[in-house]
C-alpha cells in the first residue's frame, strides 16, 4: 500500500475531551529526511519502496494529513522522581491516529495544551537516540515502542546550547501510561478512570473484555509484563534512566527514551541520568522501581478493584522478575537444565565482572565461543585471578549440560548480542548527522535490527568501549 492510501482511525477521541486536546502539529523549517525504517513501514502495511522522501518529510512535519487523521495530545499525570505532578501530558508529542494496531505519534512537533514552559520541540541528538534505540530494543526481543522515520530541520532549538530541531514518528500499540490512570484517580474522576480502563481493555487486552474481573486480569497482566520487561533490561545491561510513572507504559513495553544507556563496563550502581543525583533510577534499582511504580498504578486503580486483590497480583512481581531473569541469565551462560547452584554461579559472575571492570557485551559474546581456552576472557578483566576461579566453576557446571559444545555455542551466539548501541556509538552517528551525513544513522539502524549477526565492516563497535567513553552520564535535556 502507498502512504497516501493509509487511513487512520482515532478511537481515543471517542472518549470525553478531558482525556486529550486536539491540536495541529507546528511544522519545522526546511524538514529533511534523516532516516526511514522500512521494517516499521511494513508494520503499517505500507510498501517501503513506494515511500518518497518528500512525502515522509511532510508526514513527519505535520503538513501531510492522512485520511482520517485528527491530531491530538493526551492528558496524563505521574510521579516524577518520587513526587506526584498532577498534570503532565504530551507536551511535545502529537498523536495522528491509529493504523494496523499501531498508534502513530510525532515527537517534537510543537506545543500543546500540556507543554507548560516547554517549547514542544525535540533536538536531533535525542531524536536519533530514540529512533535507533527503539529498534535496537526490538532487535534484542525487548518489548518497546517502534519508530518509522526521523526528520531534521533548519530550526534552532535552545537547550544547553542551540541544537537542531527534529521530529521522530513513533509507533506504539498504546500510548496509555501508568500516569494516565493517576491523573483521573488523583482528580477524583472515577467515572473517567473507569472509561480509561475500559478503553485500555478494548485497545490492548481484548482477551479480557467481558470476562469476570476483567480489570483485575488486566492489572495482573501489566504486573507480569513489566516484571519480565525489566528482567530483560537487566540481562542486557540497559539503564532506562527516567522511570517516572508517566514514562511507564500500561501495556508493559519500554517507552520514552531519554538519557538511557547500555552499560559499558558492568557496574551495579550505574546511573546514566546526569540529573539523578540520588541514583533513584540506577541500574540495580530498576526492578525495585518497577514494583514501586506498579504500586502507584494499583493505588490509582483502587476505586475499580478491591485493594487486597490488587496486592495479591503485585505480590507476584518478585517471582515473575526473578524467574525471567534466571531464565535469561542461564541462557546467556548456555546452561541448558536448571541447577540449584545456578543463582550463586551467576551472582558471582556479576561480582567478578564488576571487580574486574569487564565490558559486559563483548564479554558475553566472547564467552559464547568458550571452549576451555580462557586467554581472551582473562585479558578483559583487571582481576584475572577472580575470573579464572569463576571459570573453574563454570567448567564444572558445563559438565552437567546435556547439549553438545557446538549446540551451546550456537545458542549463546543467538542470545548474547554482538552489537548493542552504546552511547559513544550513538554519539558518533549524531555528530555526523549534525553535519548532514546520515550514513551512520542508517548503518546503526541495520546493526540495531541484526544485533546477533557478524558485520565485519562494523567490528569496531563490537569491542570494549574506549575508556574515555565508558559509563558516562547523560543530561536529561532533549
Ligand atoms: P519526559 O520525562 O521526557 O518523558 O517528559 C516529562 C514531561 O515533560 C512530559 O509531559 C513531556 O511531554 C514534557 N516535556 C518534555 N520536554 C518538553 C518540551 N521540550 N516541551 C514541552 N514539554 C516537554
Ligand atoms: Mg515522557
């Protein structure tokens, strides 16, 4: 199908106007296509080979209105760094409508009713980061919003310095957040709260519609998905950085990428967000914060579901998280049948990695070809004796495996990515894009989508991060 034939629907606008604000995007000056993601076009049923730069530029810039589109910003609230903010909402995002189960949203397309002091814009740097990382997360099998394309412009946007304004078109099966429910709960609008729950059921949990305890089943599913998603983050060393409840998706996918990072050397207390001085959203706090956020959601849903029932579902969070994390980590080590000592073996590996300042991604990749020869692994650590002792234990454990060494290697090479988009890699693509060279953005899109494959031309991105770029913190300003 061609883009011009795509028809959008806007079911969210069937709700009362209190849920949203209808607003047209404000175009940027001289939009220029940076990158198109053909995989995302296919999700919408569009043939990417029919897409032209000109029509994509217009679509993202808000000057090409698709059939059925009625742009709107959504209203929500949220707990930011532990404190409740009673009205947030899409301050710089504008929804266009829905096609094929995907809600199209422009980010950076100008002010809305919810912009407060903000300019409604996004800069090229943060837009490239969001565009590429959502595809990278998807490539790793982690539930996430997606992105269709990105435009840059000649418009300057004031941040810590002047930067180029850009827009990314994001896609999600739902843009409803924990904070959407909090808004109606804390303003005592329980009828609207119920309408939102019904809407989310219809939109994203149709399997529960009409069944007994549908709201409770939906909450139970959100608890499970959130726990399992965060287990996936932990397994690849992903630090989200801003787990405020307005950035928590009600369908348990990763959304709202800001100062995130894939960790370089393993550091349990790593904090990617420069403004998070207390480390509330540090890597090792993520599972706890997931629980805390789900508690806020339970509280917001309490007029609809008895509190004790919500609590019983929330109580399962720890089990969901640990079970999934153990599965993922066993897979990372190629352990085929669970053994009672596995958690101890895994815990000690993370201690060894931290003590030896080991770069996590290349380490697991090299381990994926482990055949008893430890030379390369030992060269990756500042504490080789500790790693050597750990390898003795690993050897013993591998003896309990039932599959062959070849099978283990094959499995681990499909489990431990060769490429994750570390911050210094993204920064190289951003630096080039700011000089109008978008080649690396497109190359990284390909790496993001094929993280387990060998790409000889990009071998340099699979190694240990140069020390001056290791585990840096990023500013929230975007
Ligand atoms: P975030 O933590 O980036 O997801 O943003 C938190 C809130 O601030 C959301 O309500 C955003 O819509 C809003 N916001 C962030 N940046 C801007 C901006 N430049 N202009 C208007 N609103 C913004
Ligand atoms: Mg947000």
